[in-house]
C-alpha cells in the first residue's frame, strides 16, 4: 500500500523503500525504514545584538529489522552506498544477538493507511521573510518588552525560528507514506527589577505553521513584559491547604500526566496509578480528555501534533482518553496492544532509532463554560499557578509534588506574586477534586488545557 500524502515526491521515498528491500534481501523477515530531511533557521538576540544564528539542513535514515521475533534498529546520516550498506549490516548483526520477544513485529497488513484529508501541515511562507527580517522580528519582540516599563532593564533574549521538514515511512508489508510540515515561532524573555533590586523574569511566545498566523513581535514582547512585571514583589506563603487554580500553561502538564498514566507501556508493566482502571470513574465529571492526531486549528492549519499516520504507519485518528471522568482508553502502539490483548489506538511515536514508543498527537482537555475571571472570583483564598518547576510526579502511586510560582488569590482577586512554594497532592484525588474548568482553551502547542481549579491541595511554604 503506497500512501502519497502529497503530490510531490523526491528520492527520499525511493531511498526508504530501497533500504527496506535491501534488508529483506539480506535475510530480514520484516523491515521498516524512517527517512527524514529538513532545514531550520534560528536566531537569538539579546539587548539588540545577535548572540546565536543557526541555518542548517539535514537528512537521516533509520532502519528496524526483524528476524522472526528478534529485532534491532540502527540509524545514520551517511546516505552513501557504503553508509547504507553498513546500516543494513549493522541492524541485522544486532538482531542476531537480541532476545526473542513474541510480542514484537510490525502491524498486520490490513491495518496500514493514512488520514484521507489534507491536514494542512506545510506552508512555504515560513521562509518568506528574508534573513535580515527574521532577525528583525526577534529584535522587535525584545524591544517591545524593554519599552513596556522602566522596571524592565534587561533580557535573557528573544528568538525567531523557522523550519520545514519531510518524513517518510516505508515497510516490507507494503506501506509507503510521506508528508511535509512547517513551523515558525517568535519568543522573548525579559527581566524586571523592583525597587529593592530583586529581579524576576518570565516569557511569552507565539508559534504557528505559517508566518501569517504568528502574533506580531510587538504583541509577544508586550505580553512577555506583562507576565514578568506581575511577578515583582513575589513572596512565600505559609503552609496551608487551599484550592489551586492552574493557568492554561500550567494545567497542560496535568493533562500530560494523565496521558502518561494511561500509556500502554506503563499499564502492562503495572507501573501506573491507572492500571486496572479502564471503564472506571477516575476524575470529576467535568473532565473529558481527547487525543486527536487529525485536528485542524481554528485558523485552518493542522494542529501542532497532527500527522496523517502514526509512527508505525497506522492512520491517525481521534481517541477519547477520559470521558466525563471515566477512563475510556489506554493509549497504545502495536507492541503495548499485543501485551494487553487489545488493539492499537494508533499512538505509536517513532524516532530514527529504537522501537516505537507511545506519544500523543493533539492532547487537550475539553473546555468548560466559566471564564478564568469567574473561576478566580469563586476562590476565597488560594493560589493561581502560572508556572511549575521540577518533575515531581510519581505515575506509579499518583503522588504529585511540584515547585510553583504564581499569584495569590484573596477574596476572589489576584493580589501579589508568590514564589518558592510547593504544591502537593495525589493525582487520584486531584483529578476528582477538579471543581471548575475554564472556557479559555487555546492551542499553543500539541498539549493544551483551559484554566482548571483543583480543590484541597497542600501548599508548602514558609
């Protein structure tokens, strides 16, 4: 089955198919190749001067081979005849010495395919700006932040990035798929100083698949300045149990933790607090979490996690992870599905080397009806979390402990900045203690969430 996701074709598709054929000729019982090429531009400026400028292009190839139930993978950026020969020989040599695994192997022939519609992942306007103007975008974003307020005296830098890429997947069971993607982004991180000489920083960014959908550099700079200024005068708070309101940029990490807990690799290892919970109520009824690899954003471009097929060549699709608080699906690639006696949810993720993992596409919490202001207004005393520090989430037990910064809520109003505190709980209780979900869902990346309120969390401070 040849899947042409775009009309244009290059030798990258032929290369991937030829490598699969070479591996089969050399004795593999099955083979799979991933080929990637791309180019990128990245500039970082600080205080109006260019600090780093990168322009690069790359091509690389990965190969996974099977000898019955033995498998191995290799990768290379040497695409000469000798380099490809070494790639094939190396993969087969490794496969001969690996242990057999009866669950390994490619998906069945009838499972392969691609999303039939145009996901609008590629736009060539990401390089429509001349190099000097790309640098100027970064300078404009930083200048807007510095000009916003006299207390903003320094900067950690501003950046402009653009990239395009092509990905090809071919295997010995007849699948050949390819697609192109594009990306552009502008970001800035200003520094502000209060009257006591204490400094704070924050950042803001805008990302899109085409230049025309980026926020202006000036608006990005002004928003970064606003976020930085509100952190001035930050203080610690005494230890207490409070409701916590997670801003969207912080709430999305909670949604990511649910996906990780529902990942089939964690489930079959019994290394997740969600093991054995399929079909059970694990969260408040206001929570519906969806993973949609076929999403188109409101601007008509593909979502940041959209793709026509997954890392094994299975057609992308929409999967409900949690529906009204009930765990509806584990997230599976072919291997995890076989281990659990289930079917893949088409969530295989794949780099150049190694076996496929499990990854999200566009993962999000469906929005509610309350505005963020209404959620905050309903809190007598609590913390509005704008950023999280560290990775203190134990997916086996559900224990949750993260450093946090944000704004204190008093009588339904944001009062002052808070820092050097820790918020703690357990995901099993936190998910059920979600008492409000905002209406402010915006996709600024592949994982997104509106504002959410979680009651009964412990704040550890002074």
